[in-house]
């Protein structure tokens, strides 16, 4: 029997543009013999379904249902494709937990914690073989001393909004005199910031997912960009970055990444598909954790679809297995 799935897209941040593209890829690759899919748009103002031949139909938030032509449609589960708030920060997960509706992502607690880069690093830093960059966390409404931060950390620095995604508001600081400007820029995106030492090395990203009861690490992607770092433009403008999947790394390095990525997935109590960004220093030396994305992009050019293809799996099968694992 077919499952009725709500594909939830949109959101309340600048990342909604990417979310809409992700949802388009997912909708195109869901098996319509197995799932009836309703694409639900979430904005600051409303949650609605818009049939091709009709006007917007508001979602009843009491039980997350739709009423169409006098008939009530209830969902078996929700495929959350919202990057940033409120899809990736635990708010929607908490709501769905309260009404008893299963969904495809990490739970509310893991989602909330992993949106905060500083808190996430504190949890994963004891994993064997994993390194984290030295950093300082500051808060907008709490006094902080930039001079002492300049003394505590070595240049260059990365200044990052703690809860943001898609590298919005991030800066690389090569000169101490530019730190204040970078902090002001990041505070426009978030009330908490992470200032961390820059780690020199090759940048990689790897998907991790539980399918058929087993944790699978997808083939890693190496990301090379002519820009100073992999920012929003490099991520979403074709041709700005070179992405190689699977990454050209030694087999022993690949094995090490797989072990560490699984440990991160387990320690953070992840579910569904996540993506871990990291730096490899020197000649495939130390593995430095950057961040984890609990709702990674699913656009046609995003890393997860690339990595699924590299493991000779069709997106259609991948999404079917993902829904079976998370929704049943």
C-alpha cells in the first residue's frame, strides 16, 4: 500500500532558495508507485499545499493535515527538506514529535545541538583520530574582549555565525585589524559566533546515512575552490568550485575517514542522512572536523546526490530506503 508523504520545503532563512531546489530533486526521484507525495511550502506567514490546478490549501497545524474537496488527507510521514530554520534547528522535529508524526531527519535534540557549531565541536572532540581547531565562542549580548582573542588564537581566523548554514556571514581574517569587521558581519546573521584558527589542508565532505539498519559512509567529495574558502557563492555558483567524487585519496585514508564519520554519526545520535565537512592536513594526515549538516542539500548538483551516484545507487532507491528506515 502506498504511503502518503509530505515533502516539506521553504523555510524562514535565506537558505529557502536552496531548499526549494532540494525539494524539486527529491520529488523528481521519489518512487511514485510507492509514495503519494504532497509538496508543502513553509514560509514565515503560512504552511500550504498548492495543487497545480487550484489555489493554496493551508495546512491544519493541529495535526499537520490537508482538507481537499471535503476529504481530509493525513500523512504517514514527513520528508523534511528545509535547510536552516525551522527545519534544521530542531523546531519542526519537536512539533512532529508532539503530534506523533515520523520524519526523515535527526531528532529535535540532535538537530538543535548540531546547528550550534561550538556545542557540536565540544561533543565530538574526544573521538579517536578526530581533531578540532582551537576556537573561541562569543555572544552578542555578553561582553567579550577581541584583544584577548587575538592573543589566544593564531592567524588566520575563521569567523562563523554559530547557528548559520551555507557559509552565510562567514569571513576569513588574515589581519588582526580586520577581526572587528568580520565579527560585525557575522553578528548580522546570528547572536553567537565562533572564531577559530584556520586549518590548512584539503577540504572534503562525506555523507553518512543509516539504510537497511546499517550505517553507510558514502564516497567522500574533495572540494577545491579558487576563493579563499568554500563560501555561499562557491557552494551554489556553477564553476566556482571543483568537486571530485569520489575523492582521490589513499585507501587507508578512506578507511580512516569511514571509521571517524561513523563515530561522529553515533556520538551525535544522528538518523537519516547527514553530511560531515572536514579538512585533511599535510599528506593525508590529521582529520579536522569543520561541521555537520543534518539536512544536507539535495539539489541536482549537491554533494549527496553526487555521492549516491558514485556508489552506483539510484537516487530513487536511496530515497526509498531512507524513507523506509526513518518513517517505516
